[in-house]
C-alpha cells in the first residue's frame, strides 16, 4: 500500500460563481421556477468542472429536461394525493402506497413479468 496523497484543488472563483448564481436566481424568478432545473445543472457543472483531483476534473451529465419532468411528476402526484385526501383519507393512503410501490420497483428496476 502506498501512502501517496492525491491533491484536491478547487479552481473556481467567487466572482465567477456569483455571476452564475445571480443569473440562475433571476431566470428562476422570471420563469416562475421552470429555469431552476437548468440552474441546478449549471451550478453543479461549475463545481464539478472546477474541482480537480490529481489534476483531473469531473463532469456532470444530468439533463435539465429530465429534472424538470421529475419535478412536474412530483407536483402532479402531490396534487392528486391532496384531492384524494379531501374525498377519502383511506383512498389517499392506498394511492400513496401504490405510488411508493411503483417508484420503489422503478428505482430497483423490478421486472414483474414472468420469465417464461
């Protein structure tokens, strides 16, 4: 085992990040939060690209469209849950359990089909 230390260096500058931050903030406000998915990708890319380990930087490959779609789905599911909870708390709990089961299986890549 070697005791070699790997240098970690951050090459970003406060002024440069402030520019990114203020543009992200203003565009998120003007677009009522829709731009926040692009702002997230831009912010994380800045930090990843400016963090070097042993002279090598990172990259961030997330898609802002995918982040936005996920946020829209989350809002729609929340609204559905609130509507169901207004009619019947039991129906809301059943809906919640069904969605949790679906998303857990989706995250674990469950295959419910038979392997015949």
